[in-house]
C-alpha cells in the first residue's frame, strides 16, 4: 500500500529532533562551572564533557549517512533518536564525571545517526526547485539551535540545576520519536555493498585527527599531539586514495565532488562551522570576564542573532530557489565577516553594549543567508541513491570545521595573551569572574585580536560562495513521497 505524504509534515517531525542534537553542542558551555563544583571535577575533565560528544558525533558521520541509503533514513533516524534520548536521561542521572563523559559519548553517537538523515529526507522528498524553501526551515533550525543553546542553558542552570540541560531532552525526544513514526515516510532503500575498508580507514583517520585537535591546547601542542594529527591526516589521505581506486561502491563517492557547487559548498560549510565556534569563545570571555555579566545575561547579548536567524531563514530559503546560487551565501558570508570585525572593534572595557546587539542582529541576518541557501546548493544535484552519502560528507565537513575552529581560537587567545604579557588567567568556559583592574585593557585587547581569526576565515566563505555556478535547467524530478506501509 502506498500513499502520498506531505513532505513538509515529515520535515517538521525531523527538525524537532535535529534541533535537540544541535542544541546539545552549545548548551553545556554555561553549565561547566556547576558541573565542576557538583561532581568535584577538574577543568580538563569537564572539557571532555563537550569533547566526547563532538568526537563521537563527528567521526561516524560519513558512515551513518551511508547507512541511511542502505537501511532507510527513517529507520536510522529513529534508532539514533532513541539512543540520543536514552543517553540524555543517563547524562542527567550521572553521579560522577566519568559516567557523564561516557553518557555524552553515547549521546554523540545517537546524534551522528540522526543528522545526515534529515538532509537526505529533504533531498529525496523535495524536488530541486523547491528544496531551498525546505532547507530554509532546516537551516533556520540549525542556526537557531547553536545560538539558543547558551541562553537556554543559562536559564536551566540558574533555576533548576545542570542536570536539567539533559533531562529536558527526554520528553522532547519521546515527542519527536512519535512524530517521526507517524509523519516521516519509509523511503525505498538502495542495496549497497558496504565498504568495510573505507569505514575502517575513515574511522581511524577521523578519530586521530579530531582527538588530536581537541587535546592539542590542553597538552600544549606537544610532539605526541602533532604526531597523532599527522597520523590522522595520513590515514585520511590513504582513505581518499582507497576511495578513488574502489571500483565497487565506495563509502564516499568522489564523483560527487565533480559537481563544482557541491565541492565549494563543503568548503563553505566547514568555514561556517569553524567561524561560529571560534566567534563564541572570545565573545563569552569578554562579556563575562571583562563586562562581568552572568552566563544568562551574556547569552542574551546574542539573542538578536538567534531571533533574526530563526525568523528570516524560512523566508530567505523560499526566495533562494528563485535567485542565482551564489547571491545569498556570498552576501551572508560578507555580512557575517563584517559583524565579526565589528565585535572585535567593540571589545573594549567601556564600549556600548547596544552596538553589540546591533552587530548581533546583522550576524543573525547573515546566518539566515548562509545556512539554508548553502544546504540547498549542496544538495541540488545530488543523485537520489547517494543522498545519504552526500549529507554525511556535508555534515562531516561542518563538524570538522567546528572542531578546528575551537582548537584554533583557544590556541590564538593563549598566544595573544602571552604576546600582551598577561599571566595565565583561570577563567572557566562559561564562567564569570572579575579581572584585576590593571590587566582589563590588555585582556580585552587580546580577545579583540583573536576575533580576526573567525572574521578572516569567513572571507574564505565569501570567495567560495562567489564561485558557485548557476543550476542547469532540467526536467523536475519527481520526489520520493511513497510511504511503504509497515
């Protein structure tokens, strides 16, 4: 029995779960001081509460996207959502820092199973000339979740305790599971041969690379860290060679990169992941350590960014289908770069916070011009049978960019503080605290100088987006809306 389903209902069901998993990438930052106190942990252990999630989220994405092609995106999404929801409860009930880190690792694996399926379902149920509008909702949720996380986290920690940033996922996860069972179609699967060698090479390479980058700053970029990163890069090079020589069905079909827009979109989304992560670290240090704001108040400074992204992204997604592919992303990256330069210029002890709110609003509009149109460009020419593989590649690039951005900004802040003759200042991520008056100016200057990194990286996004080519007019493909009854 088959029936026609409204793809918008399926998309709505999917983005509920997608919002949760992206929220958990940023919501923990403001809870770190409370977790340290209540679980009697040191700063290195608490950092791994976030690092474990990012590691198990980023590493499997290439594989989990392909699993969606083989076993069905709906099935893999539901398995991932169940795992994520159960792990969220485990996180909230954790009584030791080790147990919390383990639960976060399982939570990241659940997120990795879910994420590529959301893009794959959009690619397979919306025709290319309507995909921008669908990606508008998807991109709006992606941009909004990463910005709302610190605000929601601050409110929950201040009023209920750190456990609730995880426990709150449980009822939403149950609702999202029910919606997905009801509304998401069971799309036809493709009988793939699974590339076990590719899985092994990519898993080892990604683990070594991401783990090395995450631990680099903590271990002062020791020779052991550089060897680990070099090993990861070498394994990924071997992986690419293996994929090029694979005459069967490789894990990553390199033929996808022959599409210029797909290749450039992957570069641009890596830039976006790096820039958003790198922007937030010095910004929160400035607002909390220099301006002495609470976690909640400092997060609210970025509220205009979250609100404007969420409100305008669906509208911009709809109009992006009618515009040249390069137009909106190029404008978005240019506006975002300008707003980050403005943040850096405003990072003085006495600047007017109103101008921060204005810059945050511009950044929100910029985000709306990037997330949805970029995803629509990336998926426009994807073959239906490789939708999961393409989505896995795209999301892997975003996550690797985020890890690189986090490591690079931490190293740069430390370097600028050393250059400005500042001592090591124990400012916990997400924590407030007053600075000695005689170093406030130098501290602000160091943070302002570090903002040149995300601003400069975004210029790469401007160049990549400006090189997009117009889509060729072809017959509209009929989307896969058939729902296979259980």
